[in-house]
């Protein structure tokens, strides 16, 4: 399979801040690649470099076989881009904006009409295509922005946090549209997200970025397996280090990590080990406020890789990455 996107030691710095700090990755043609990380991790900066909106300050990158630093025009003809904030003229209709986008790409009038029919059906805009954009909901604006990025039938689609701020129904609609593009059009999709379930639902492979560096990469299943089959999580009212030592002594416990007032124990047999964990904690005179057994999630992977919970980042400002990167 051919590589659609490659980077080698890619860097993008803003003064002393290394927003993208030596990233190596390879995205194959026809796959959905999830780029996972909190606000400020470098996700949006990475997308802007790959889309030729800003230049790298080190390393190399190719998109659709062309170099981002020297062949930007060739890349722009072959990619579609839907960034976090859609820049849509509220005083025009969706149809007018799609026509304009087709003209800017140099498509003929018959081709524009044909492609408009295709993308309007694909992203399910319906009769709202002839309404003014100012009347659109947030979900409808996202759909129109996606349609505009598809009008020229790109080889590669960059989606930068496409569902941030959307309600659950609209988010599921966008997910279905992404799957359709990949399955029916064979389109390569580079998806940045801070939502764990989004990466789990859509991506064949996931890269976890933190502080500008690619810290882990693999399929969602592979990444979850790296920290064990099951997790026993206990919240402790007392000394978590002493509690962790008591749990480490139990047969079948592979590793124990401490995160604040919580300890998490990795084991291949959670059902068989949880009673021993409860007994050990009770015997060590620690008050346990909660004890749960679950299979690992991508949040656990992120916690294991970076020492921080990704889910906490959902409450941070969307502007933090612009400040940090």
C-alpha cells in the first residue's frame, strides 16, 4: 500500500516553543488515521504544516507524494481541509458557496453541478442547501464546510476536530459521513481529535501526541493491550503509595500505577484478582471510596503514556493550542 502522508523528524517551532517536535509518521492511502491529544499538544499545528498553511522549521513531510515545503500547489489540488472554525459567508446560501469553491478549483460548470449533487447527498444537507448560511445550526455549518472540502474530490481529507462543540446527534452524523467517505470513496482521512470515543469509533490507527511529540502509535486495540487486559481502579482515602505496595504483592497483578488518590492495577484476570485487591486494601487499613473493574480505554492509554487524563482536556479552552502552538 502506498503512503499518503509521511513525515521524518518534522518540526514546527514558534520561538522557543516546539509545537511539533520531531514527529515521524506514515499514513497509508485509504486509511483513517486518528491523531489524538489534548488542546495544546500540537495537533492543529501538525495539520497546518501538512496542509501547507505554515512551513515546517525542520525535518521533512510529503502529502500525496509531494513535499510540503517546495510543492505546496501540487498538494493543495489533491487535499480537502475542514479546520476547527468554518469560515463561511453568512449572507450566501450553501449552494452559492459550493459553486464558488468549485470555481476556485477551476472545475467546469458541468463538473461543478455534478460534484455538488454528489456532495450534497453525501453530507446530507438536503433542502437547506438553498438557505442562507446564517440560518444554519452548528451541525449544518460543519456539514457545509465538509461538503466544500470535498467539491474537487480530494485524495486526502484533513479533518481538524470536526465534532468539537456539536451535540451527540450531530456528532454521530459526522462520524457516519466520515465512514462513508472512507468506505465508498476510498478517501484517506487524517482526523485530529481530543475525543476518545471518536478515535475509537473511526480510526484504524491512532497516534497519541503530547507536547509536540508522537508518544505512541497503533490500532486502538494494540494501544489498549499495551497496558494490560483488565484494570482494577481503586480510589483511596489515605496513603496511596502504601496501598499500591499492598496491591503489588498480590499474585496476578502485573503493574500498579498511582495517579493522585487513585491506584490502577493491571492484570490479565480482573474478575479473579479484584477480590484479592479488596482484601489487601482492607488489610492495609486504607479506606476505599470506590473499587471498579474495567477493560482499558484510550484514556487509560493516554494516562499511561503521558501521566495525564485526556478526558480532562475537554473542559479546556479551544484557543489554548493557538497560544501554545
